C-alpha cells in the first residue's frame, strides 16, 4: 500500500512514516481532503485478490497527537 500511496500522492504531500498498518502523511490543509481520499482509495484497493473489501479509516489533524 505504501508504494501505491506514494505514487498517487500529489507533489505537496509527503508520506513520512508507517506505524504498523498506519501511514502518516503531511500536507497542507488545502489538500488534506484530497489526500485523505487518495489514501482510502489506494489502501482499500491494494489487494483485490483477497476477495474482500479492506476497511480503511482515515483521520486528519493538525498534529500527530490529535490523530
């Protein structure tokens, strides 16, 4: 999923960290909703061969402590 997300993110968004099954992305507030949609789409579609839909929750915050 990290590879797919990294390729799909806009230039002004940076994939900065992975923690277990979570990805942390930094971006401006102006593109946060678009980045959240990209994350959800890319992570849910990463393994179509599983035959089930993967559930992905996306949250946004102004600092990591609020996630």
